[in-house]
């Protein structure tokens, strides 16, 4: 009996923290992505060609799983639903990622990773504007959400407008990434591209939470976003890149970064984020971004010897402080829900036959799940 109880407790704990574990793994995946794509871009890979090829690979990799595993739950694709997927793909792939990866050519992985931390605050602001989020300044948690958002945005301005002195390296880095020249660095241009991508990324998180309500087949939705996003990116790339040689990929870092970005990031990680968004909401998904910021900064500074600026450090710390003030305020939303709306721990044996509402988006609506 004691062993059975321990096993039941372990399973219950695992199910409770499964979204947290998956998001930690996703952030580790993002950490590797920053450096493998920077190495590929330094090698000469066009960022827009990379986005196109990456999502073609992701779509082809996800297609058989989506087709066979979701045959019974995949809803009929109407014209209205396809147009919605088209917009979601544009926000998540065609527009956002093209700006995002282009910004890596003008700044650094550490700066871009730090700026991504603002997505939680931006998502919160957009949710308020769309009336999906309630802000009550008469309560401490409401004040924390407002202050956290302002502090986080202040950190963004610090990173964007204040570069500061270079932090000296403690020793010789074991790995060097060659190819990035001073001509490529344009801090203001890179900052504008990064901020713009964070705004569209935030809108994407909210929109995909709404789309999941009408198209709950997550594998199929991921596949559609990859193929549609790849087509959008291809059209955009053809308009600005007129050299056929830019589309040629050899058996080198360009190929490996495309495969990794396609199968792992655009396939597996997007599926994980969709699942966690449905279970916990988009703000929960964005709260793990600081983890990749820390990992990127550590690897870039100690392993690659990348230049680290004081403005990025100060701004990053301010952003993280503001982010967790916002998240502390958000934590009280479920606690203030009506008793009949509270989440029931279905992982425990005594609740296995009950239906539990799951917090599913930036707003306060719930979704019934068996």
C-alpha cells in the first residue's frame, strides 16, 4: 500500500508540473536556436530563406503525425477557419520570425533573448485592450500587474536606448563564431525589428489561444501554420531577395540549422506551446522566457566570448523584475474565480470521473475537458 500511494503521488505531481517541465525544455531548445542560427547567418544564410525552409521542413515532419493521430478529432476546415489560420500563421511565422531573425544580424543573441521577456507584458496590455483581461487597481495584485508592466517596458527602453560600456571577458572563450563584422551591427535598426517582432508575437499568443477553441487539433494546427507560414515567407523573400544563389543550401551549418529549427522548434516546440496554452493560457507560456535569457547570456559570455554590454544587463534585470511582478498579479486571477470555476485536480484517483475546467487563455474563460 505505501508503495502504491507513493506511485500515485508521484504521478499526480508529474501531471501537475508537466506544463512547467515542457516549457523548461522548450526554453532550452530556444537557447540552442539563438546560437545555431547566428552561426548560420554568419556563414551567409539569408534569414528569410531560413524561415521559409525551416517551416517547410517542420510541416513535412509534422504532417504524418497530424494526419494519422488526429483523423477523428480534426474539425472540418471552412473558409473562415482557413482565413483565421492564415492570419495566425502570418503573425507567428510570416511576419514575426522574419523580423525576429533579421534583428539577429544587427544586434546579438543576448539582446534579442532579453527583449523576448517583454512578450508577457505586451500580451497582458493587448489582452486588456481587447477586454480579455481585467485590471482592478483597487487590489494589490491589480497594482502589481500595472506596475510590473510599466517596469518591464522601462527595461526594454533601457536595453534599446542605452548600450553602456562593454563588460570585460574573464578569459579566452573556447569557441569563436567568425563572420560577424562591425558593419553588420546596427543597434537601433535591430532594436526596432526586435520590438516589432515582440508585439506581433504577443498578438499571436492571444490569437492562437482563441483559434484552439475552434480548431482543437493541435498537431494539425501546427502543420497548417508551418505550411502557410512557409508560403508567406517565400513570397516575402522573393520580393526582397533577387539572387537565386541565396536559396542554395550546402551540407553545412545552414542545413543543420534548418533541420533543427524545423523539426525541433517549429514542429515540436510550437506543439508544446499550443498544448501549454490550452492548459494554462498564453501568459503562463511567456513567463518562462527569462530562462532562455539567462542561458543565452551565460553561454554567449563564457563560451563564445560575445561582447556583453552593461545596458543589456541592467535592462534585462529590470525586465525580469517587472515580468515577475506581473506574474504575481496574474497568479491571483484563478484564486478569485468563483468556487464552481476552480480547477479540479483530475490527476488524483478520487477525481478521475469529474470534469475540470481548464484556464485556457489570456482572458478568464474556461474550457471543459473530460
